[in-house]
C-alpha cells in the first residue's frame, strides 16, 4: 500500500506546475484579447519574438507540450512507489525550470538559439527524464 502522505512535497510541486500553467494561460489570453482586432482562437501569424503576445502564447504552448509527459511520469512515480524524496525533487526542479523559462520568455525578445530560456527548457526536460528513469528503476 502506498503512503500518499510521503508525497506531500511532490503534490505541492504539481500544484505549483498547474498554477504556473493557469497563470500562463491567463497572461497569453489576456495579452492577446487586448490586441486590436483580436480573433478568439487565432494568433496573428505575422507576430514574432518582438511581440509580447507571441512570447506569452509560445510560453503557454510550450508548457502544454511539456506537461503531459511530466504529469504522467509524476503520477506513475507515485503509483509505483518511487522514492518520495526524488519524486519531489524532480517535480520541483521541473516547476522551477518552467517558472524561469516563463520569466525569461516574457522578458527577453530574441530569436537567438540557444536563448537564455533554452537552458531552463533543458533543465525541465532533464528533470522529466530523471523522473522517468526513477520510475523505470523502481519498476525493475
């Protein structure tokens, strides 16, 4: 039987990740809605990194692209009884990386690759890979 109390840190980390996603959605939707001639559900294809609307939209979409794997790995880790300490660490690293990625994407308008936000994207990806590895080790 899994003792869910030991995963409190992981659950708080997941709460933060979901809260960040909600904030990103509100910022992306709000910034787009304030734009003259905004059409619901459609972003102007002429926008690029110089536009905050574009950066807010891409930040939200990037989180949507990364979140399913992290949520799946998180719940798999909990269900298979992986180390609560390491599960929490990987989730919190992912949460911190997504927050840093978001802040840098909002603040820096650059087409440069890699941009400063790329490092935090990679850190979040490594946290996800680490969590999946923890699941595999636990299952074996």
